[in-house]
C-alpha cells in the first residue's frame, strides 16, 4: 500500500546535538512538507518542497534544515540552533494538483 | 493571510448523538478544504476533501459541507460512537504552493 513512513517514532536529543528525522513516501507525490505540532498551537509549517532539489522555508524554519535529493525522500535536520526542539514532527505529501495531503505517523522529539 | 478557526476547542457528547463540528476561514479564495482526524500521539488521517467547486462530500457516517461565501465548513457525524473520540482538524488550501492553513482542532469525546 502507498503511504508515508516517518522514522524513528521516538527520538531523544542531547543539548548541542543535531538530529535527522526521516520521511519517505511511495505515493509518487511531487510536494512534501514538514510540520511541527505543539500543544495548544496547532500545526506550523517548517519547510516544504514542490520539486526535487528545491525547497522553501515555512513559517518557523529557523534552526532546521532539509534536503530533497530524491522525489521519495525529504529528511529534516533539527540543528543545535533550534532552542526549543521538543515537539511532535509530522511529514506530509501532496500532488501539485491540489488533491489533498497525506500525513505520516509522526516523530516525537525530546531534548534530554 | 488565511486564518482558520475551530470553536469550541473541546466537545463531549453521549453516544448516538448526531453532531456538527464547525470550521471558519477568513479568505474565501480557497482551492479546497480538508478534514482530518488525529488520535493521541498519532499522525493525521484524512477524512474528507472538498474542492472549491463542490458543496459537500460524504463518507459513511461523515458529511462535510463547504460554503466559501460565508467562509465556513462543517463536519457532520451521524450516530456518534466512542470510537469517534479524537481531535478533528480542518485545513484550507489557499494561494500558491498548496500550503495548508490549519485550525487548532476540536477534541471530541463520545461517552458510552
């Protein structure tokens, strides 16, 4: 079945450490997105990509980086510059024909 | 800038009740509106997608309507069940790049 796979499900980061969250899709979608979800704040867009080798900043890109070397993959790196990284991270994909979003199951990142 | 509002933030109903969840948006120039369900600690599951040219969509006990002129969408759940307990989010696709703007969600509890 087609879908989006996020890994790991849980991730722990030490102070000053960079960590990378994986997102893979086999839906043949062109566009991919990273959202951050915090209690009471809803979903906020971090980065998005509409085509391979191109991506744009969302509303809260500071302290994060992404790459889009393959259509199927859109990894997110949470850098040490992100001062409050503890959150639930969701990856999504869509067609550029505005056919709606499909989400992954999320990664919960905790700073220890 | 598009803003999406969902009120109330939480709702508790007895099993078997028919209920309506509301979603309002400020910019009526939307391409589509999507309803999602989120269980605790999980990703978002798409329930219904309404294109701007449509007035409603149905799936089983769920019916979603869209009124662009008034900036409103409703999700109707017939004969609610305890398994319907979850957070329901609506999201509007507005403007370029297919970015979604999310409401903060309505947490529904259906009491047996």
